[in-house]
C-alpha cells in the first residue's frame, strides 16, 4: 500500500497533499469543507482504502497549504485541483467526492473538466451563499480578521456541528480544535469568496453519474435545498441521510457506506 504526503507547487502556490492506499486501485479524490483540512477525511480512509487509492489535499488557505489574502473566485479552486492532478501525472478519469463547499468545488470541477471525472459524490452541496445572510457573513469575516477564530467557534459549530451529532465527544473536540487553528485571514478571504459565488448554472453541465446526499441535521444546507440542486444535474440520484453538514467528519462510517455503494456499483 503506497503512501505519499508532501507539498507541491501548482497553479502559483504550494499545496499539501496525500496520495495513499492501494497502488493499482481506482483513484478517489476527496475535497474537504470550508474550514477543513485533509485530516477531515481521516476516519473515512480505512473503509475507502479497501477498494480505492485516495488523493486528499489542503485547499489554498487551509491546513498546511499556502495561506491566501485578497479576493478570489471558485475558478481558482478548480484550477488548483486540475493543476494538482497534472503535476501528479494523473491522466485517467477519477472518482471525486466533496463535502459542503468541497462538494461545490468537486461539482464545478466536474462541469469544467468532464473528461477527467468518472463519478461524482456531492454531499450538502454548496453552490452559492444565502443572500439573506450576506451582511452577517461580511461582518463575521471582518471580525475573524480582527479577533481570530476562537471567538467564532462555538456559534459556528452550533449550526454546522449540532449537539445531536456530538455523541462521539472525542471526534467533536478534535474537529473543534482543528477548526480554531484555521488561518483567520485565509478563512475570511474564502468566506468572502462565497458571497459572489454562484455555480447553479454549471450543474446542468455535469455529465458523469452523480450521487447527491442531503443531510437531515444540516442547518446550513437543509435537505430540500440540496434536493433542488440535485434536480439540476441530469440523471443524478438524491438520497437523504441521517447526518450533518460535515458528514464525512461527523459520521464517517455512514459516509463510507454510501460512498462505497455508489462508487463500486
């Protein structure tokens, strides 16, 4: 079983990535959530790597990848992933799974690069922000720049990681501590990117088999919202599951169950 975690310069910045699992197995790319890192996928790997080689990476601004400032657009994230695959000489079409904003990046990548994606799993798909919360998002982003992540953690996770999903306290506390270590400037910049992001029209351009998961306990992207997005993807399958906004980190065993059922059939 091969293993490779390191840094690589692509698309004008340095990304940390890990390529691991069965050497000759199909490749599954894992795209983490806003505020996440490649460690967000850690507990899914024992199940996924029984059948797949996995590529996970810290997106620009997150984890131990290069930090960012100023304005950016979703196309920057799409180009980062394309450049990462190029640099690693991954030519064959890949399977790709993303959670929340990561699902938005994975879906947009699938639309822009249909020849590079075999199948897509999008959980709690984010394609744009809620205009009703625009002023709050701007205020929070600027407050994070001023005072850091810690003052925001409890209010943020109250919505994205509700109490009903905290039965595994060690898992929750680990996630909370990791969230606090986000770089405030980068987190703010990427949060502000969401204000003008709208990839709804790209969904109709996705041609690969697609599974969209909505989560019963997702206060950020309620199931009805996610179902409506799934209907824009021709031939996609929508499924409601008992999890939350960060399903891969909150209920990793359940994520693996649905991922394997989809990707292996």
